[in-house]
C-alpha cells in the first residue's frame, strides 16, 4: 500500500525515528505504546515518544507477546486476567486530554471485586484517578476521572462490546464535555465538571490493572495505547481509527527502500543512523 507521500506502508517502521511529529494526529501526543516488529518479545512495552517505557509485570505462560494481532496491528500483548499488567509512571491527567487503546476483552466479570481496567492512572490515595474501564454487568466501557472535588463519567450502551472482538476505544475531555468513542464513532457524552486528577503522592500509570487494591486485571489482549494533552476532535478520532487499520500511513515514519540493508537503521533510541529516514513530513488529515 502506498501512502499519500508515495511511500510503501509495508516497509518497516523506522525504529530510530518512528513518529512523524509534524503529522496532525501527533500534535500533543504525550505517550504511545505500540507493538512494533523489533520492539516486541522482551520485557518492555516501548513508548514511541521515548519517555514512559512500560515494564511487563507478572507475564506468565498465558500472557505476554502472543496471539494474532488486530487488523492493522503489528502485534499484541495478552493479559491473563489474574496478575499480568504493564507498569509505568506519570499521571497523564489534564484539563483537556485524550486516551486511546485497542482492546480485545475476554472476560467482563469483576477481578478481585474490581472492574477490569484497560488503562488506569492514579496515586496511592485512590482519590485521584482516571480510567478506561470495562463494565462487569453490561459488557460496555466507561471513561472517567475522579478527584476529591470533581469528576466526569461517560459510559457506552449495554452490550456495546463483545468477548473476543477487537475495539478501538477512545475517551476525550475538552474542559466542558467528555466523549467516549468506539471504533471511531461517538458512543457516549456527558458534562465535564473540570478539575485535574493531581496526585498527592507517587503517581502510577498502569495498563491492564488498578494500581491500588490489587485487582481490576484485564483479561484479553491489548495494543496501541496513547495519551494526548488535548481533546481530539471527532474527526481526528475517526482518522486515528481509520489510519490504525492501515498501519498508520504518514503518522509513522517508514524506512525508505534503499535503506533496507543499511546498518543500524532499525535501532530504537539511536537517532545517529547512517542513512537518513523520511522525517517529519507535514500532511493533512484526509477528512
């Protein structure tokens, strides 16, 4: 497949410089955990922004880098629903923000009496947290933040998710309203009372569990988790969904064909490669 700039999207991602930072969808992006060939298979879930790399925790036989990826995906992480998760730091809570993840739920039931988390940010007090969380009784998803003084919470309709299916889940807040999207379509909206979940102690960002209380473990598969410090518009959410199915043309930098045999060109966190990749080319969102 050829992207709008004439580059083959089936060429490998340039791991030394994976993100086209001038693409509109990368504006305000704070973290992006995406499975890429060459970065999977180890004990880390790499943040392509090179700031908040996550550590695979309690990944045993029934979890880790395994299984068939979603359409448009490069791989996936399997979570066993009892102990496995990805740990990193950073609160990632803003007055305006967007959280996104691709998830395949295998179980909606409670985990240690707690709803299963897709993505979770909190401090140790339990009074300041933000979540994308699966519903235990209605097979749905909720996007919410909670502080000691304010919160928002929006929930998709009952049975909006099904076991074994992949979903692009995205929550946004713009300071006035909160929005929840499933596969690029708005699924719920509600008022945003404002306020930011500022930590009172050490902050945590976990993928696939609640940091405190020892529960909420995700059962299923997950990939492509991202955080922005701005609210994506409905058009941008739809664009992100569509482009994620096409291996992110223009959003991710590809290695040019003449570089395929060049040394060091695939090295993550090494920007001093011998051959220069296509870098930071401005492109419009095609909507």
